[in-house]
C-alpha cells in the first residue's frame, strides 16, 4: 500500500550538506556501505550525484559516472520507509536525462546476486543481465564470504 506520495519530490544535485542524511540512508540500505570519504571523492571527481528531497528531507540518492558514451550507476538507494513509492524511478529519470544529454548511450551496473529488489527495479527500467562476476562482493557477517555480481546493461534514451 502506498502511504505517501512522492510525486512532488524534487530531484536535485547532492550538496555537501546532504551528506549526513545520505550516509544514514546508505548505512541502512547496504551491508557494505560507502564511507563519507567515498561520497566526498564522488563529488570531487565530478560524478553525477543526485538526491531526492521529500517533505521530510532527503529520501534517496543516486551516483553515476560517465566515460565517453558509457555511464555506470555506482549507487542508488531510497530510505527503507520511503520505498515502493516511485522515489528511485524519479531519481532514475533525472539521472538518465542528464547522462543522455552528456552523451551516454549505454548504462551498466553491478548488483549483488541476492539483491532481488534492486534487480527487479533495474528490469523495470529496461535493463537486462549482461554477465556475471564470480565471487565479486564480500558477504557474510565479517565479509569473509563472497557473492557473485550480476552485470546489467541497457540502452539510454531521452
Ligand atoms: C532498489 C531501490 C533503490 C528501489 O527504490 P524504490 O524507490 O523502492 O523503487 P520505486 O518505488 O521507484 O520502484 C519502481 C519500480 O521498480 C520495481 N521494484 C522496486 N522495488 C521492488 C521490489 N522490492 N520488488 C519488486 N519490484 C520492485 C517495481 O516495478 C516498481 O514499480 P511499482 O512499485 O509500480 O511496482 C530500493 O529498494 C533500495 O534502496 N534498496 C536498497 C539499496 C540497493 O539495493 N540499491 C541498489 C544497489 S545495486
């Protein structure tokens, strides 16, 4: 059931002041989260860093990089209480438009094999599996085990 509507959420460039909220979402979304330094590096490297801002503040973010005509989605996450309300779709639309306008014609990414929600989201955006990287991610309580990465790819259109 949809409790809230984020149809009015705005998608903006990530500002350094958003980092505490973004880090909070990242830590609640990923078993091996990016550090504050990782986000700062993304900002200084010129990666496309977007946040979704709802009535109560930042509710999601996405980070992508562009190399010639290829874009790579590095991270996307929505705070657990705001999922399945179209927030990631809003981030995706803005990201795709900006990347396409800057020359991207294909988008690729890696996702944990166990992450069915994210894979379903990417399929809903038109991506398909393009490969697999064996034992790519650390997994398990102390990162001692390994998990395959599923590679996904899709054409970018405006
Ligand atoms: C993946 C994620 C970003 C999706 O965010 P979201 O805001 O909930 O996604 P949306 O509401 O925009 O979903 C758009 C569509 O994607 C698909 N989808 C999203 N989550 C899904 C799920 N859990 N199960 C099945 N389909 C799903 C649906 O088709 C959905 O449309 P619908 O709600 O009308 O059925 C979110 O689950 C998340 O933050 N997960 C943790 C972080 C993560 O795994 N990031 C990806 C790392 S590679």
